[in-house]
């Protein structure tokens, strides 16, 4: 069974997920304020809460428990004076700010927040990425000399990447079937959010789902990467394959993703050499 459930916060689902670790998708602020007593009542471990606010500064942070783990999605930062007023609380919160990487201003806002010590994540727009700006942001995130907070997903992958393994960063968005499984209010299951939205549910009842890693759809997902090599497509010859696994295959014709991931791996190498000075010494004998 995947370790974490991702589900909407509704009181009707709580008894069915009792004792589990959960990522709740919360729709309104009253539910967010009252979520902890409900979770405690059903022995649910809150792994994270996904909440969407129009702007970061519109989020009523002062009325929320500061230690609640929140992935806060905002369409933009909001007014700068308001941000400065909420900054001390933001710095002491357990919150990461997710902004869409759709416009030059959002890239600037991600940098500003990071430089102010706020953990952030950029959200890809899923059709056509601005790879030049993504590359600038990634370089700042991994190699920027000025002190700044981590910017995900770059930080996530840079700290986990190893040249001998294949990794990607979908877990940053709670969408990695190896770790997360999505459940809706009716108990339908899906391995990924897009499948859930399209109502492509697993043919399983949640209460009798058992070990999902043995489910045929999970095994199909695990093997999906091989299709790139069977078809001998662009991804199969991409230098960034180990960090991407074809995540952007639908838009790889212009080579933007390929250039980005090549640059990314160079930066990861420098980042790891700086962060872990002992890397590269393993060939000398170890006890
Ligand atoms: S970077 Fe682009 S070409 Fe390379 S593996 Fe990813 S999607 Fe495929």
C-alpha cells in the first residue's frame, strides 16, 4: 500500500481513513482551522494539508496553528506591504508556498520569498514551460550565493539525485504513486491526480484495497518508462533522463526540457560537491 493517502477533507471520510497518514485537500478556511481535533479523534496523522488561496497575503495565517504542515497554493504573492506584515509569522510557520511558473512576475516572487527565508515551490504549467526562466530560477535555487530558503522541486531532487538511479520530483506535488494514492469522498482510488480528475479509478473498493503495490495498474505505472526505449523516442536519448523520466515528453520536441535537465544535472553536481564535500571519495576503501 502506498504510504500516504491524498483525499478531500470531509467528515464522512474520516472513519474510513482512521489510523492512516493523510494529505488533506481542504477547501475552506473554517475546515482548516478545525482540522486537528477531527484528525486526533480518528487517530489520523496529518502529513500535509493542501490549501488554495487567491494570493499569499490574503491567507489568514494568524488564525491557523503555526505548526500545521501546509502546502499553500497561491496564484500570486499579493501586496508587498502586507507580505512584510505577515513575514514574522510566515517564517515561523510550517508552510511552503506554491506559485505557478506561468509569468515572469511569479518567477520573481519565488525568488523574493526565498530570499526572505520562506520555503517555496514552483508549479509547472503542464503544457508549455518557460524553460529559460525555469533554468534561471533553478540556478539561483541550487547555486545562488546569497542566503535563501529552499526552492522546490529543485531542492528536492538535488538532495536525492544519484547518478546510478532514476528519480523525479512528482512527490513534491503529492503525485508519486510510489508514495501517494488519491482517494475521493466516495472511496474511489487513483494513482495520480489527473486520473482522479478524469474519473479513471482503480477497480477496487478502498476498504478492501490491501497492498496497492501489487495492483496491476501500479505495475503498469512502474514499467511505463520503458516505453520510451522501446519506441526509441527523444527521451530515450536524453542526457537528463535520470532526473526526468519523460515527465515533459508531450512538449519535448523543441528541446527546451532537454537543455534544462542537462543544465540541471550540472548544477546538481556542483550543488552536491559543495554540500557534501566527501562525494567522489567512495572508491577509496571504506570500513
Ligand atoms: S527532459 Fe524532455 S526529452 Fe529529456 S527525458 Fe525529460 S521529457 Fe524527455
